[in-house]
């Protein structure tokens, strides 16, 4: 088990959502392939959304750039 694995388990046990966002993003950077990176990045994004974390938009954009998420459609202009 790596230090990152231990830190993730400890953050889960403590319910430390901010740490989970950072640690899953770190795991995505250290991943061996795109599928692993997307897995970890998705976790980081979900925890970020739950916590209202400031990195939420950047994490979503990374998933979009990887082709793992779709951009939201532009809102329709109001009718006059």
C-alpha cells in the first residue's frame, strides 16, 4: 500500500472532503493510464461538487478535455 492509498483511506475515515478532492486529483496525476486517471479524477470531481469546493469547475473541465464528460449546453436567451 502506498502513502497515497493510506492518505485516501484516512481521509475517507475522517470524512475530510477537502482532502479527498486533493488526494484523488493527486492520484489522477500519478495514474498509469488514461482510464485510471479518469477514475480518480471523477472521484475528485464528485467530492468537490458535494463540498462546493473551488476546484469543481477545473476538475470538470479536465474531465471534458479527456472526453469523459460533456460540456453543458449554452443557456437559451430569454424570450422577449
